[in-house]
C-alpha cells in the first residue's frame, strides 16, 4: 500500500471540509469491494431463504408436520439475524468521501475491519450453527430418523465445516494483513503528528 501518496493526496485536498474521495490504496478498495459484494449476496440469499422458509413453515404446519414447521421458523429467524448482522458490520465502514482527518478515518476503517474479523471469527455461532441445526431439524422432521438422515447430517456438517474454515482463511489471509497495514499507517501518522 502506498501510504505516502495517500497521505499527500489527502493533505492536498481543499481545507474547508476537505471534500472528495479518500484515495484508498488499491488493496483496501479491493478488500472492501469484496466484503460488500459478499454481504450483498449473502443478505439477498438469507432474505430469499427467510421468505421460502416462511411459506414452508405455514405449509408444513397445515400439513401437520409441526417439528419441521418449527424448524422452518427457526431458519427464518436465523436468516433475518444473518442479514441484520451483516448490515450492522457493513455500516461501520466510513464513507470514502469523508470530511474526517486522515488519522480519524484510518481509525474508523480499522474499527470496521476489526468488526469484520470478529464477525468472520464467530461465524460458527451466529451463521453456521443455527443454519445447520435448522436444516437438520427441518429434514429429520419431514423424513424421520432414517439412514438418509444420517447421510444428510454428514453432508450438512461437512458443508458447515467448509464455510467456517473458509471464513477463518479469509481472516488470516486478507483481514489480518490489512489490519497490520492499517496499524502501521496509524502509527506512522501518530509519530508524524508528534513531531
């Protein structure tokens, strides 16, 4: 990341309000674009599934499959919680067209990135776990305890493990290095301000 150019561009903006876009380094822009795209797709899917399982809950309840209907409601709630958590984390990212001083902006960006790290680090508890429980309850409620249920359970658990592992890799390969770069830039700016 070319922090010196970023600082020079930031400081050369007109003083009153310092309007204009923050010249984010290419890696930071790409990371936030990836996060926004992922959040958009996952939110869209979560809301679509919430709608699907809402209808399923009603149909299953009317068909006297109460256990599957309850797990459908569970999945509706899980999908809505996922959409809300993604939205709340995304809203922490400061606007690029910012009137904030560069150091304040970078601290806000760091806070938002740290929130993404915590969000992905706990994906097992708020994302994978509730969906796995809901899907297994939904399927077993319809199918009953059968060898198909065991195979389905194994497949769902493997998929959940894969999602959790992919999120951990994203944290270690993308978010941790970005946080390190931000920490270094913040440290340099704080040292420059002390001089």
